[in-house]
């Protein structure tokens, strides 16, 4: 988690079968949530804590961009779950990972969402962060995609299609 990656079975030093049993048990007692890869993606299942405070505690007192990304990913997924639960809807827990590039954190109704850790990720490094979203948009036949960033205002994508920017607090 401290590296800002989506945790999968490969991050453990124990046999995958045993780890999967433990992760499934933790999912049953509502400690973890399983996030599945999109059927058109190459990613593996990943698990996130249902409590972002617990994730923060387990990561320790470190700080930095990767730490922030992991923590905000937990926080946003928990918020997305809560919003759907309040509306009486079921949330499809899906993310997208291509053979190249970084993963897109969530896919809702075929629209990719990528969480970024710093405001500079949507200014000077916008093209780097956009690549994963653009690739997912092409593969998923989506007209729109979004970066979810520490900004204060919404930037809608162009009407013809493209990438918009949403604040982390957009759902709260």
C-alpha cells in the first residue's frame, strides 16, 4: 500500500491459494472489499480495506505521493460504495489495467476514472496521467473518462468526448 499500487496476490510472499483463502475470509467479515478487473483488462483481483483509517494505520506514519494515493483510493472506494448503498443500488467493483501503463482505478457504467495524488498530476503531468484513461476509453468504447484529483472545481470533458477532472470530494 505504501507504494501506491493496487494490492494483488503477487504482493504476498506466501502461496497464492492460502492468501486467497485469508483474503476471502477477511472479505466475509467486512474487513476487505474485492475489486475485480474489467473483462477486457489483464489485471488481477485486488482488495482494499473497508476502513481507510485502518489502511492508514497499517501503512504507518509515512507520507508522500504513493501513501496519499493509496489512502485516497481507499477513501474514494468507500465513498462510492456508501453512495450506491444509500441509493439502494449495487456497485460493480471493477477497475481497468492494460498490458502497459498504470491502472485506471474504477470503471462505472463503462466510464473510466483514474485517481491522482497531487494537483501537479493534473497540470504539468496531465499527459502522463491521461494515457491510462485514454487507453481504457479506447478499449471500453467510452466517449468520456475522468481524472479524480485534489482540485476544487469540476472540469467537464469536451462535448465531443475526452477527459474531465473531478475533485476528490465530488461524491461527499
